[in-house]
C-alpha cells in the first residue's frame, strides 16, 4: 500500500469489476476505483481553549438566573479568544507580503496574475480579520445583554416585572451599545 492509501484523510476504493464510462464501447475507458479527500465534520478540530475543562459541564442550552454567570463567562472567553486571534493573524499578512504584495513587490512577484492573486489574498485576509473582530464584539454585546437580564432577575422587582418583551429590549439595547 502507498502512503496515500494509509492517509486517514483520504478515501481510496478499488472496484472489483471495471466500470465502463460508456457502456456502448466497453473496454475503451473504464473506472477502476474512486479516490477522494475525507472532508467531513469528523475531520474538524476544536481549539483546546474552547473545550470544557475537568469538572465543567460544557455547553448548556438552557439558562436560569443561577447559571447566567457561567454563560457570561463563556461568551467573554470566546470573545476574547476571537479578538486575540484577529490580531495574531498579522503573521499571515506578513507571509503573504502585506501591502507590498498588492503593489507587486511581494513573494508572488509583479506579473499581472500575481497581482490579482495578492489582491484576493488581501481581500480574504481583511474579510476574515474584520469578521473575527465583529463576531468578538457581538459576543461581548451578548455578554453585556445577559448581565442586564441577570441584574433584572436578581432583584425581586425585576424578576416580577421583566416580560419577554423587556428581555428582548435588553438584548436589542446591548447589541446597539446602549444599556
């Protein structure tokens, strides 16, 4: 067996009988096997910083006033991770040549297709960086909205008065940056 066949990220299937591409002309061109990359959810990896530690429950989908603190911590931890990640990406930009690559002085050279590729790299990089920062800000806003909900739940008056509409308003205000 070749190394390709031992690769867990690769699927190799040999057909026991050759499969003709065109049955009208058997034997001319046959398919003798199928080969493809395994690209499913089982191949995905979760960063260790996002996995629940010993003694932690992990992700819950229902919350009450008693465990909103852990939800706030979870949101802020992930927001912090994504924010850090967005700034740690600078190494990627440097390896792609930074602003110099778009000017034709990067590692890809200055021929027209290299410039187009450098521009695409810059667009993808900028979009990813911006998306990570936006997601981080949204997670911080969600944490702040949960704090507002928790404050209202913790007071007897707030627990008795807070309606679903007021809860939605708290989330909306936090998303807009208000309180």
